[in-house]
C-alpha cells in the first residue's frame, strides 16, 4: 500500500506499524516526532499504530536553529 | 499589592546620601529610587539651581510650554472620619452641607461659564450621604459639558470605579496623606480612614477600574517631607509597573490654617516643597504635578514651567461657595485668591499656554 | 542567578545552534560558551540522509533545549510547531518565532501575540521573539509570556544593538526577564546589552560563522559576564545633558 511521508510517496507492506516504518528508514524513533494525518502521535503509540493506505505522515526532528 | 517599607528605613536611605550621590544622580538619565532619595536629601539643597534647570527642561520636553487649569467643586462637607488635620473632621463644628444634584450642577455650570473644562468633584467621606449613585448621576449630568471630571472622595471598590468610569469620570485623586504608619495612626482618630492599607491599595483599585488617571499625594506637614517624597516615588514606580496604561499625577497640599486649629507636626517651607517638586519631576518625567491654591500667588507664579503642570484656580473649598461667595464651612483657606482669568494671564505672561481643555469626552463615551 | 519561569541559570548567554559548519564544532562551541540553554528548530527529517541528527552530539541531560517555531508564518503554524516540539519531548519551554517575511525574518507582532495567548493557555512556557516594541512587550507580559526577547538587529545581520533605546524602555518596564536576541555581532554588543540591564542574551550567527567559533563562543561568554558585572556594580548612565541654553531659573521668588 502507499503512504506519503514528508511529501514523498512510499510503498509499504500492509500491517506496518509506525515504529517499524521509522526504523526501516534508519531513524531513531526516540528522536523523531510523527504526525499522521495532521494528528501528533504519542510516543507510546508508535508500536501500536498500524499505517493505512493513503496516510499522510510527517516525520520531524530537532535541527540546529537560532 | 503595593507595600511601603517602614518609614524610618526611607529616612535612613535619604540621610545616607551625600554630595557625591547627589552629583551622580543629577548626571543619570534613568533614575532609580536610590537617586530619588539623594535628590530629596539635605545634601541636595546646595544643588537646587541645577535641579531646577533639569526640572525645567524635562517638564518642557514632556509637557511643552503649557499649564493645565482645573477647578475643584466641593459637593459635600459631611464626613464620618475624625482626622486631626482637616477642616471637615467629624468633630469640628462647622456648617455641613451637601449639594443636591441640581445645586451641584448649577455650581458646575458657573465654573463652565468661567471657562473651566476640567473639574474635580470633592467631598468628605460619608458614603451614606454621598455614594456611588450620587456620583454616577452627577457625572452623567456633567459629562457633556466637561472634558474631564475627576473625583476626590472616599475610597471605592474596583467595581464602583468601573461604574463611575462608564458614567464619565476620567480620573481619581486619592491621597495617602502620610506614608508614615505611626503618624497616620496618630492623626486618624476614627472612621474608615483609619485603615492605612485599604487606603494604600485604592490607587490600584481605581486603575483596575479603568480610570485613565490616578492622582496620589501626601499632606505636607504631617511627617518628614523627604521620606514622604521617597514613598511617593516608590508608589508611583509600582503603579507604573503594574498599571502601565494609567497616567499618574501627584499633589502635595501643604498644611494651612483650618477650622480644627491643627498645627503642622513638621514645618515644611516653600524651599522644601520646591526641592520635592524638582526631585519628583527628575525622577518621573511623565508625572503630572499639581500645585493647588493652598500656595500663594507669588509662589505659584514663580513655579510656572519649573515642574508643576496643573494649577487649580478661582477655588472655593466650601460646598455651594461658587454660587454664594459668603458660604462658610471651608476645608482649608485659600492662599491664592485669583480668578481663573487672572491665573491664565499670569501663565501667559511667563510665556506658557494655559490649557483649559486637554481631553474630550468623545474618547470615553460611546 | 537568572530565573526564568521555574528555572535558574548560572550563565546569561544562550546559544542558537543554527548555521554551524559541523556538529562537532557546534558541540565544542556550546561547551566553550558555558551556555545552559540552547535553541533548536524543528524540521522534516531528510529521508535521504537519516543519520544527520543533531541529537547525536548534544546531550539532552546537559542542556535545556529551547525549541523555536522558526518557519512559522502565522500563529496557527507556530502553535502546530509548538505542539510538535512538545511531543518530541522538549518539555513546555518554547521560543516563539513567527516570521512571515523570509527576506528580513522580522517577527510578526500580531501573530506573535495571538500565538502567545493560545500557547500560555495550553501550558507552554513562552519566550516570544519580537521587535523591540515596548508596548508589544507589555502586552505579551500581560498575556503570560515568561520572558520577552527583543531583537538587537534583524537575524543574521550582526549589526549589534541598534534598538538600544527601545530595549532600555523594555527593560525599564519589564516584569519578566528580558533576553536580547538576534543581531548581536560582536562580544562588545553582548556586553552593551548586559550593561544596559538585559537579563540575558541569545547569540547564534556571530558565533557559528566566525573564523573560530569555539574561541568566539568563549569570548561572548566573557563579554556577557563583563557586562553583567558592570551593570550590577551600578554603572552610571550618561545623561543626555540638558541644553545649556535655557534661561536660568531664578529661585529668589521662594520665601525663606
């Protein structure tokens, strides 16, 4: 199934949890904030949230800034 | 809530200032209360001319070459407080009078005809005789004819001030009389006015009730005038910080003969008053400074442009006294007996513009 | 000691972490500055370079992370970023930055006030970045801002404290700490801000693009201490001397 992540289309298997998607992208779940369909996902939900077709995901993290 | 340090602490701070402190304070652009203390000290007496110069320049910069004119309108001499210094004290045997709304309006119109646009409604403190209802109704009658109406009456609550503001009262004068608790207790013998802290909190309540301007002050001659000046400075700084939208004025009525034959506990000379005015002007450039008709013509003329920004004129301190000049029962006797036209002429002669109207009811009333 | 909201700070120099040439330089510069609070921004993860992560070098235990809402063009975007930041585990502290004009990066006063009101209600500890507008500073304090951060000069310009006069008014009227933020280009600028009574300064560009950022960070730290020391020891300000031309006020009318 297809989801959008940070503006890019991604093909993922069904029943992918958010946490596994994040780790598959080589990201550390502890340092990444996730918004799914404009809703901020709580940390403890990462391993229970299952992604669906058409989800719009935003992965955000801290970067240098003034 | 505003808290005032013990009076002796203020006195010590002032006493500890020396000549070097005064010089340094006179050079400073942003004065602290420490600087105010040094300008109020005996050491500053040698620098009065320098202070005068600074005061003149700051006053001109902030207020231009203008002096505002107003008249007090005494509406009631009934009072439930016994205060040893005041002609209206409850135990003084004077003719008491409260003007009906019609009489008050007539008095006000006389003032209006004479050219006043700013008036100060004054009464003794007797809420049962004269309360918020009376003031509200009087304000509603007068607001179309006067640009600004102030009140100097008993302390009220925030809600009551808000009500009066909606009715057209623009400003509130409430003087602590003295910030020296010991003296305060001594001269306030009975009545609601005995509550020092309630009175001290009143300017804040008036500001919270939307009043555009608050006037504070002390009665010079009750206690050490220098420490009173420092206390006023602290009070002003606190009000500016917590009610930044509110304009502030200060007044220093100097004790004069009154029906109660009260002798001032401290002698405050004209030179003392002058130093006080200069010090506060330099400390707080935006402060309105009022010089009432308690002072004499010669002194008031001399001070035009030196610091004060607001003068009363043609004053009568007995209710009904404008309609009937032979009325007895005044609160204090007047030092400057000139009419408004005479005062305005003197102001003009000194190169200043007497301002009879500095506000418009249109800003406040919908 | 500086107190903002419920935290105390020994250092009055806060650091921005943007524009550094490398994560390692950033780390060393922060250490050299002695700073206890650093700002960070929030951006989309670069999916093509997932390892680029500031968190790899910086210890969340050692510094208070102050997320900013840079990129937000209005209150709505700022509030969204704020909530994302909180979800990222940065706590309730927030540097509110609403800068709709990408050319000047000047803050929008109206959106900043709107956002502050909403964020304070939502439990954030809001430090709004503003132009040096004294009335705006008062309005933000009335709205519950934990500090105000007036700019010295627009972000990145290194022009120094060109807003000195207004900042002095803000300091005079403030009921919360005042942190001069943006535009401080040299340690002397930081010292000046502290001398006039600022509670702290925030510096970013001047350090990150210096020839030797680590050394510059140390220099800024010294400047902030020097300025604060001067202020605390009662530095007398120069008075704008009254003009000598006004006629002398004769005081002989006063009765002795």
